[in-house]
C-alpha cells in the first residue's frame, strides 16, 4: 500500500470516528430531552393535583 493510500485510509477512519462521536452526542441529547420532558410532565401532573385539591377544599368551605 502506498503512503498516500495509507493517509487516505487514516483520514477516512478519522472522519468515521468523528461522525460516530457526533451521532453519540445527538443520541445523548435526544435522551436528555425525553427525560426532561418526562420530568416536566410529572411536575405538571403534581401541580394539577394540587390545584384540584385546592379547588375541592374551596368548594367544601363554601
């Protein structure tokens, strides 16, 4: 194998490695977004329950 072919192969390997690293970061970002959304949904559900409880208490006091 000639020297130029070795350099091309090394560059191709480097490019693939960078691409794979980029895909891993993208996957991690998507996972974190989903986890964050689930946390927000849980917070919303808890707040809705608190509002419902407060409304129920207000109705009872009337």
